[in-house]
C-alpha cells in the first residue's frame, strides 16, 4: 500500500513557506518530505533518496501521521524528547 496525503491549498502554501523560511532545519526537512509525498512521490522513496540525508521510511511515515493529526505543530520536536543529561552543572 502506498502512503498518500491530501493537502488543501492553504496547507500547501503554509508548508511551502515553512520549507523555505523556518529557522529550524529539521522543520524545513519535514515540510519538504510532506510536500513531496503530497505531490505523488512514494514516501519510502522520499525517505531514502528525496532528502539531503537518508531517513528510515518509518520516520517519514511518522511525520505524515503527526502532520495529519496536529498540523505544523506535529512536525516540532516535543519537550522531553531525546537523551537526558548525564551531568548537571548545578549539581
């Protein structure tokens, strides 16, 4: 089964703007991936060959799922994600 996403004209314009102008490179990358899938490219192909860095196809599928659920907010890294500090300078 091929994963697709349908965008309204407003969503497409918003993603195109974010792809070009957002301060955070990871938001620009995720926006570009969503736009490519919306244009008809296969999500797995976008993950492996369509971005500056190869991604696991499941990563792109997660971006698509989160965008469908939450819009642009779904593309942001949530607080608390990632490795926790092993040393705190205040200790």
